[in-house]
């Protein structure tokens, strides 16, 4: 074959090896090399080489960490501090039944295809709700998305090209880091301390001309921090001066356990530069997969174009249910209930840590949201800690998942809303034993 093709023998041998590695040929010793049969002849397919057809997947450096989180052997009655999910026990299924029962009153067209931007009554009721919360919104400024994760995906798709610079807080929401990395963005981390470092931000603006600044100003994920009103105003002033686009991700601001948080950046926006995202996932049912984006019409139009390629429009039934929730004031009642309940849970988790492992975990009590962000003492490997904790029946997310690079100090993120107070306390007891054993140091 080498002579025939006028190539070296090694090239031919390598080519055969490659074909074999990819399952396209099979070598039988003493007989020869044969093309692999694709069909077994009994109606079942053989070894279709799917791997060859796939486009190269983006492999996040964080993927293995998260895989270990999911695949670590866990005890049967695991207490999860890991998932940022409301407690399913608080889902009111009778309201779902009531709302679904109202569907036959709707025109049949409601269940056909609707506009990409979303179910018009929901766009109206969301616009009215947001206006009442201090963000003057018209329905044309609203795009309904299938969870704010989809909103972030569309934004990255519409705004980011490979090698573009984007600024994020460090630490920040893992899902956004992964989307930006997959898009080939160059991500600049803005270290989070007590205050927003506007000098560093301005320096980034001058040096890198970033596409946007992604921020979670209220009850941040993972750090629980709240940007003060003064910081918000200064940020808007700076952003307006540089025409910096801000992406404000705001799933948690309605979950406050004391005073209401400062107004959103969107409500302070003086230059039309803030794109606002929120979701029903943390305040109602995450499984309805419904969130929304509020932005100036040119942005909404461009995002709608991208959304058309993804799913034409979001699920009608979810949108109908959520519209009725807003209209019949059910959301407000539910918020009152969960604020009271989650506050108790936050305090139970904090109290248990103070009782069982005060020397090992250091935190600031968050004024809202889902998470307690704890610094680990003495420095231990959070990934190793997780392996041991999972075996002992308690899980959390290691802090490094929320950073672009290895953080200076080890942190863990504990979600306090998924379990009731007794289970939270039991979870801390289990964690305290592992921490006290020092095995992860
Ligand atoms: N942004 C942030 C900050 C989040 O914490 C989450 C959920 N963990 C999302 C976006 C995605 O939420 P959704 O369920 O609406 O896609």
C-alpha cells in the first residue's frame, strides 16, 4: 500500500492505527485488517463511530471538579448544601393544579406557537411587576427565556466573539464562567472585597475595552454580598462615562430576610446600558424553566433572533401559569412565606456552625439569598473535604468552582434553603466531624 500511494510505510501503519483507534477497522492477528461491521444484522446497530461526528466539545477545567461532586459516593440520607435549589417541600402543588385547571378558559390559540419574545400577557404582567419594583418597564423591553441560564447563553452568543474581554466579579456564578470560557472570551476577574474596586474596574476599561461587566449585585452567588447604594451609583456613573454595558444578573433580590436591598442597577440606569436578567427559579418553581431579560428594544430584538435558533419560544404552559401567579398575587404571598422560612434556615445553619465548628468555618451572615460563603480554617483542600464529607452524608460546593484561577484561601459554599432546620443542623454536625479530624488538611 505504501508503494502504491508513494508514502512511507510508517505513514500507512499510523493511518491504520488511527482507523483502529476510531473503531473503523478491526485487526485480526494472523488474518488481516477488516472494516468494522456497523450492523449486527439482527436489527441492532453495531459500533457507529459517533465520536467522529461530534464537533470538539468545550472541556471546562471545572468540569472534573463538578463531576466529582456528582459522582462521589454518598450515603443514602445525604444532606445537600450543594445545589442552589429551593426546598421542594415548599412547592405548592395545589396552586399548580388550580392554575392548570384555569387553562380550558383560554383561547385554543394560546397553546399554538407564540411570538419568540414570549406569552404576551406574561410580558405585560412582568413589566407591571418590575415597574412596581422601581424598574419602569414596557412589555417591549421584556424577553421571556427558558431560565436565566438561557438568557446568559443568548447574551454571550450575541455579544461575545473569541478573544473579547469580559469583566466578572471574582468569585462569581459558575454557569457564567463556563459560558464565557466556551465562547473563547478573555475573562477579567474583579476581586470582591468589602467594596467594589472601581479603580481596578476603570483600569480594565481603559486597558481592555471589555464587551461588558457581568455582576450579581444583590445576595451574590456565591459570596452573598450586597453592593451598597453608593457603590451602585458610582458604578453607574463610571459605566455611563465609558459606555460600558452592564449585565445585571438578579435571581435573589426578592429573597431578603431583613431590610429590602438597595435598588437594582437597572433602576439606577441613566444611559440605557444595563441589561437585567431574573428568573422564577429561586422564587417559585425552577422546573418551570422561565426567566426574563429586560433591556432596550435593540438588545431584545437581537437576543430574540438568537433565541429563534435555540427554541423558537419558551414553553407556553409555564408562561401561562406564571402570568396567573403574578396576576392573582400568588407570587407575593409565596414570597412572604419563603422569606420567613429561609430566614429561619439561614439562622439555623449559622447557629449550628457557631455551635459545632466555629474554629473551622468563618462567614459573614448574608442578608438574603441562598448561600453561606465560608472560609475554611486551617487551610484545607475543599475538594478533598468534599470527598470525605460526601462519604459521611453531607455535600457542598468547593469555593474554587467560582474562581477563574485557584483562590488564595479555601472557601466552601453552603446553600441553606434546601433542608429544614433539623437537617441543616445534622449536616453541620457531620461536617464538623470531618473538619475536626483534620483529614483534609
Ligand atoms: N444566575 C445565577 C446567579 C444563578 O445562581 C442561577 C441559578 N443557580 C442562574 C443564573 C440560572 O438560573 P435559571 O434556573 O433561571 O436558569
